[in-house]
C-alpha cells in the first residue's frame, strides 16, 4: 500500500470545521495561518514516518511494546486511542449536523448518525478491502469535488481577500487556531496501517506531494466563502464553505444546489474514514487493553461512538467538545510523533553500532 493511496482516505469531514476556526482566529492574511498549519503537518508526517521506517511491518502498538514495555506503552497509546474515538464521535456529529442543514432538516439527528454503521459494515470486510476501496472512491469522486469547488470562482470578489498580510501573526495567540489543527491530525492513523506500506522509506519522499495535494483543499475551504462574502459576513456562518457554495447557480444541472452535490459526494469518504477509525480503535484496544475478537470490538466501538454522538445536544456543544480536546490533540499530534521519531532514531543507532 503506497502513501499516495492512503492520502485519498484523509479527505475528511473535519475540513468543514477548519474554515470556521481560521475565520475566528484571524481577519487578515488567512493564507499564512493555512501555510503554517500545512508546514507543521508536513514536519510531523516526516518525523512520524522516519520513526516508523526503523520498524518495518510493525504498528505503533508493536513498536512501543517492543521498545518501552507494556505499561509505558499503555500510558503513551491510550490517549491516542481515546483521540481516535473522539475523532469518530466528532466527525459523525459534524456531518450529521451538516446533512440536517443541507438537505434533511426534518430528520432526527439520531437517524442521521446511523450512517456510522455503514463504516462498521465496511470494516467487517477487513482493513485491506477498505483501503483498496478508498482508491476507487477517490478516482470516482475527487474530480467531481474539485469541479464543484472550482465552479464558485464566478462569484469571487478578489477585494475580499485583503488585507493579504498579517505581519504580527496574532492568530498564533488565538485558541481557535489551535482548534483548527483538528484538520491536521489525520496522519496519526498511518502508524496503525504502517505494515501495509510497500516501502516506507520511499513513502517519506512523497509526503511533500501529500501536503501539496491537501494544501489547495485547505485554501479552498477558507477562500471560497471569504472571496464571496468577505470576513465580516463569513464569520457569522456555521459552515462557511457550504454557505458559499450555496450561492452557485446550478440551473444547468440535475442538482438544485451545489452543496447537495458536494455533500453527497463526500459521504463515501466519511464512511471509509469511519471504517478506518473503527478498525484502528478496535485493534488498539485488543492489543493494549483486552485481547477480544476484533470484529466484536468493532461492534462495541461503533455502538459506543453512536451513543456518545447522540448525547451531544447541539452544534454549540459540538464546538465546545472540539475546544475541550485541544490538550489531547496537542499530545497526539505534537508529542507522540516526536516520541516515535526518537524511538526510531535510537533503533537506527543501535543497528548501526551492531
């Protein structure tokens, strides 16, 4: 499995949260905030894969157990497992809220959340099948998604992009900016599917292409609504990207609204990403907590995620949860990749010294 294949599965629902957090954190020079986040993600992916490459065919659970022992491994890995569960809960809730706004306003959230069981169904056929399917889904839907995004250009007012510079980088002091890093945490799952890589050393060399592919998506999610409405207006929207795409004239298409087309296209990616998260959580739980059957654990994880998502009363509480897990996210995307990088460096030194 190539890293370029895995990239397609990282097209996640958290991109919809990202633009809102960027608008909260800064009113100018938005591209600077996006670029810094992408450079951070690139650095963390490089460190993470560099560490993983020292342990071919081993997951992060196996690496930590072998090097650090079972108890220290649990201390390091349980927060990662909990973060994956929180991610599954949050993206399920976010996407359900979005479907309510876009085309199912009268459908109960509990019914919409049932799509998480589609992820369980996909997971039941095995992670290799899910990862192969992600490539097919990407080929089918990504061109249409890019076409949908580019169709909004006719409504742009380039004056809304100014001021384009933020010389004091004040967004770095804003908590909302660090909440936006929810969108940069997708690389963590590479540690669990690492054994499926064909060549980890070669995969490190293509991570630049991975970030280059994601950077336009982050830019589009922010600048499409910004160039259509302007900062003062867009800061009021719950889903800025979807609101911006709602302004597109679709009289020539069978779809009445571009958001309907776009949301429908991304459902497949959400199901696949949910399947990957369910498999990872079950696999980690089986290896560091209780050695139960992976399939039964997948069922338990799915039901737990569904119940937790159902308990969230509304969108304001969802945003509060995204803010609350900032500390856990900081550990997972700042500290843990560096730990794996250090373990990998020590392993290479040990091998070189014979």
